[in-house]
C-alpha cells in the first residue's frame, strides 16, 4: 500500500507571514488526514521557519532544488547536505522550470538526484513532456529519456529511495490538467519502466501527478490506480485549496 503524498511547491512565492499561515493549515490538514503525507516546499530562505513551525508534527518540509555539487567555488548554490542540515527531508529534482529556464540538463539532474540521496534527502524526480512532444506522440520517449538518465546514475535502488512526479509541462500553471486517463497512462508507463528492472521497487514507488491540480480536480486524478499523490503549485498557496487537496488524497476516497 503506497501512502499518498501531497506536496505544495510554493515556487518563488510567499514570505514569512504566508509561510506561517500555510504551515498552520498544513498542520491541521495533516492532523485530520493522518493517512496522507503532507509536504511543504517553500523558497529556501523560508525553509528554517517552516521546519520550526512544523516541528513535532506529521508535516514534512523540503526544498525545490539542490546543487549538483557537494561544495566548492559555486557561487549561489546550496548543497543537498546543507538543506538536510537546515531540516529538509525532501528535495525536488528536475522540475520543468529548472529544465526550461535554468538549463538543467538530464546529466545535471541525475547528479543532483545522486547528491540528494547521498545527503540523506528523499529526491522527488520530476519528468514530463512538452505540448509539442505530446502532440507528436513522443510522450513516452521523453519520459523514458528523462528517467533513464537518472537510472543510469543511481540504479533502480536509487529510484526506489525517491519519489517520481509526472508533470506534463503543458499542464503546469496553465489551468489545463491532464485528464485522469492521460495521467494514468503516463503513470503506468513510468511504473512499467521501473518494473522491468525491479517489480517490488515499482510496486512501492510513489508517483505523484503535478500540473494545475486544484481542489475541484484533485479527487478524479488521485483516484487513478497509479497516481499516488499530487505535486501542487499554484493551489498550494491557498490554505483552503491545499487542505481540500489533502482531503481528496485520503485512501478511503481514492
Ligand atoms: P501548478 O504547478 O500546480 O501551478 O500547475 C505544479 C508544479 O509546477 O509543480
């Protein structure tokens, strides 16, 4: 049985005041839905505050990216070990915004993933196709390429130490979500890629869906057999929306 995970990716939004109110809401949501793992991914300077405000609760905190380097002359970078020391337990790796706007290659992403594992963080590897790729029938080829870059680096056991997130780029921040059928198909494909290497890792691996998840579409997406949670961007900045998404991930409803 895979425990559902609902993660709020705040991206570059929020300040200390919003952090305080979202932590409060997350604590309440996690308290009412203990079967669901609740994770907050604030901007890095709010990480310590979020860790403090959720200490001794079921809410988990993580970061949105980490360096591919452990240390050195890399101005502006933050290593996985420093994030772990600051209280992070998870880290996003390969979010499409990192790939698109900051030039993160499959290679760099694989190294970030490896660094995260090495530092004791749980990496959440984001994969997903662009609109053009979907329209040209290349969805599975793209997912396979993105996944195998990391598999080559850390092996199937390394994938088993993390979480996958399917995030079709055309659905991120656009208000356009994948249909439950599209999501299920991509998730099943990803799981089959892992199953071909290790059936039991595939069976226990959590695969989150991300891309315009809102309170009003979360339930139908989370009901899909291979959808084990949600990676929520915009809607995670609203305490009410995020709380409803956590509620929709309750296994009894799924
Ligand atoms: P969105 O973002 O929910 O705003 O589409 C999801 C994500 O980028 O993780």
